[in-house]
């Protein structure tokens, strides 16, 4: 399936059968991003964010970062595994 995002500084489309989903935790920024990794340019294009806390406090983020990362890695694993079955 061809997907065309409308992100600032990003042009073009990608085929969901060619890309991989990766989980990128960032302790410094206090977030976990799900990104599409484009094999042609190697960019990680963020498409989602995992947030397991309701208050925007850094300490809450720190307490949930490991679980959010684990969830993100599981989502990415399932996405990538699904693509190999096609």
C-alpha cells in the first residue's frame, strides 16, 4: 500500500511493504516514538507516540519509559512480522 504523508520537510510516498516500523525511546525528551524507517534514505519518520502517563511531569515519564518502550517494541515487532507473511 502506498502512503503519502504531509509532513513539513518530507516529500514523497512510501510503500508499506518496503518499510520497517521502529521504536525510538528518548529519555532526554521523555517520549517513545513509533517511526517508519525508509530503506532508501534511512530516515526515521515519526508516525505515533506512546505515552503511558496523564500528567505532563518528567518524573511520570521516567517511571513509565521502560513500559512504553516495551510496548513500542512489541507493536513494531508485530508490524514487521506481519509484513513478512504477505
